[in-house]
């Protein structure tokens, strides 16, 4: 799966931060926009459809930052709380 042009395509959604599902169409990215039409988050889904990566925009920290996800055998995918610098492999 290419992270810049996911093989499953790129979708857009309108909502609030935290409203995107943890599982969606495999090998896709969803761009989330707020009610003003501003991009607030991008979320990438892996080959099994589970979330693998987030990029957050404009909430608390004015700079974009990334969150990686890890797998917990009891809870499924969990987002790392640490703010990571933007990973240029995800675009």
C-alpha cells in the first residue's frame, strides 16, 4: 500500500475530531473536515482495514502532528498518545 496514494483510494468525511472509525475500507485514507470545511485529521487504514496512522491538524497544537497506532490483543488498535513529528512517508 502506498501511503501517499492508497490503493483503496482517498475519501473525505465531515465531523469532529475522534469521529472516524477505527476500521474502514482496507488500504484507504480518510480526510476529515470540520463544519467550516477545514481539514482537521487524516487517517490511514492498513490492508486489514484497521487504522494504522493519524495526522491531526489545528487542535491545541497549531502544527500538524502524527499519532501511530499499536495493536492490543484485548482491545484492538489503540492510538499512541505521544505527538510524533510529521512522518513524510504518510502524505
